[in-house]
C-alpha cells in the first residue's frame, strides 16, 4: 500500500534526521528516533550488534561514535511502503567514517520499521548489513569461489 504523499515525506524525513544526527555523532538524538518501547530493536553489522530497548540502542550509537572521529551518512536509494499506521523502508546507504585516522566508506543495506504514534513516525526496528563479500554475483550463498560444482 502506498502512503499519502505527506506521510511518505514524513517517513523519509526520519531517515534524513537519522543521517543528520549520525553525522553530528549525537547518540541521544539518534536513539530518540525510536519508540520508547522496551522491545524496539537495532541490529547492526557487527556479530554482537543486536540491541533491544532504547538504552541498548543508545549504547550502540555511543560505541559507533566513540570509534570514529568523523561520521557521515549518505542515502543512495530509499523505498517506502505502508499498511495502516505502519510503514517500512528498504534503503541503501554509504556510511563514511574516519577510524584510527583512516577514512572508510562502507556500503550498507538498511531497513526500518516505523509506526505512526500521535502524529509522529517512530522507529520500532532498524537493521543495517553489509552485503556478503564472498558471494559471487548470480550465486545464492556466500561460499568460497570455485568450491561449487
């Protein structure tokens, strides 16, 4: 189902707010995009990055920002869909960071599930991932090249 244009823009605005707050390294402001529910979830790219509840979500951002001296988030594509007062976004982005003095640009796949509450779109779930590097184009699983017959 497609959102009315004003709601579509409001959902995308939450992503723009995220990018701005991430670039400012503001962990508290990033966490405020999420609903205050104890079961909101943030899944990051690291093996241990599975955070439940707003306190843990904030901890993830604090860790990210402690490791990088500079951060910038760039959206490269965004798709929004909805049903009722729920919406979801599938997006691609590049996060630009400087870690230990070295710049990195990391392409991400990004999804967000939102719910409209009291006229505001709040994040309930956010998942970021990096495409599997060992997965050849046209192959379904990230296995070693040349090991499949």
